[in-house]
C-alpha cells in the first residue's frame, strides 16, 4: 500500500539522493512498533481516496500511523500533486518536476471530506517552487470548496514555507482556515543538511505573520528528533516558537524511509519524550503532542478541540 521508498515504476523516486552513500536503516525499538492495517473501515477510507484520485501524506510520507488513522476514517490530503520541488534529507515524498495544477482537485477533496464525515480536515501539500504563488491560491480554493459542502468541518492547513512568494501567506490566511500549521522540522543547526531548501528564521516569520494577519487563527508547528539535535537546541526551538506566538507544538521521532535518507542518530525513549512534553507545557504552549509516533496530523481532530478549549479557558497566546 505504501509506495516503494526508492523507486516508483521506471522513474526514480528520489533522483537527487541516488548518488549518496547508503545509511544503514537501524532496527526500530519496541516502542515504535505499529500494526499493519487490515480493518474494514481502513479499506473504506482507502477506497474513498482511490475513487477521488487523491493523494495523502499518509501514504506518500510512509506515515507509521496510517493504519490507525484510516481505521478512524481520518486522512491528511496532500494537494498540488505528489511530486515535490524540494529535496529534504528526511522526506519520503517523491522529488522532481511536478505536473500542472489539477483544477478539479478542490471539488474532489471536498467530496471526500463530506463522504468521510470529517469533523476536522487536514490539508497539506508538496512544495511547489515552480508556481508563482507556491500553490497558495489552490490552498484557498480547497478551503472554500470544503466549506461549501461541509460547513461544520473545521480546517487545518499544513503549508510549505512559500519562500520568495510575496502575498502567498496572505492568500491562505484570507481563506480563513481554523488552524495554520507550518513545521520547523528540526533545529536551525541542522537545516543545511536536513532541510537545505528552507530557512529557519523565514519559517518562524511566517508563523508569526499568520497571527498578525488573523489574531483568531490557531498556529501550530512541529519538529522531529533523532537527527543529531541536542535537548538544549530543542528547548531553544520551543522558545523561538513561543516568540512567534505558536500555540501548539508537535514532537515526534524521525524514522528513516530508506538507506538514501538521513540516518537516525538516536531513538529518543518515551521517557525522554515525556520530559520534552513537560518542558513545552512549562513554556506556555496551549497544546503539546510529544511521543515517538507523533506526527503533525495524528489525532488532529481531538487535539484541535483541546486547543480550542484551552484558549477559551484563557490560555495565553503569546
């Protein structure tokens, strides 16, 4: 069900990584084991995705929570195709030259959201550096399409950084998503090796700018651990997020998709994740999700309700 990590048919999945030496894939510890999907509801979710000719980050990024989430009829839709213009060292999404924008995709996603009865829909995308607006208009069209057929559904967007795309963030925020999520992914010292196409402080700035554009929007960001970062660097990222008025932080274990991807330097234990969670709460986040299997959209529906409740009870937003 999940695509092969290094190739998809005759086309290399990660052509930019082909020349790199292999990094052995370490055996996962027991606390990261997940069950293979097999339920009837999982199959129904798969069929809805297939019928709509939709992409999901669940499949493209080889998410370990796919079985659990799809069994709950929760999927994270990935718009603007399944080929990314970036080449991040951690990511399993295919890299290359994307095809044209599918103008009918917003309608099909809205139909899938309504069919699945989603209370909370999460929309993400590949990076589209080839588009003048980075795909921002398409994000807005998807938001509007969902609202037309399922007005009660809350919407979370997980966007690229829209680097060098003036006005792109404004276009997305003007469509009024309930949650704006943009992941910092890792600590700044690792950006040149892990996220070479991005800039740490630019990513921070768009999170802060989102709140400037709409004070009511919820903001969210996440990082992976296990790439060689230190605890002190993670704590500094937490402080940076709070300075940018981020309210919800997610922290999960990096899992190496293939030998051509960045190596796992460390598997953080559940106890270490608990310590990171406690540190994040102490810094004033309204919502914290920090476990080895935490991913940006894992349990997003329940977490959004908890986030909304925390703000309603007077939690600080800055």
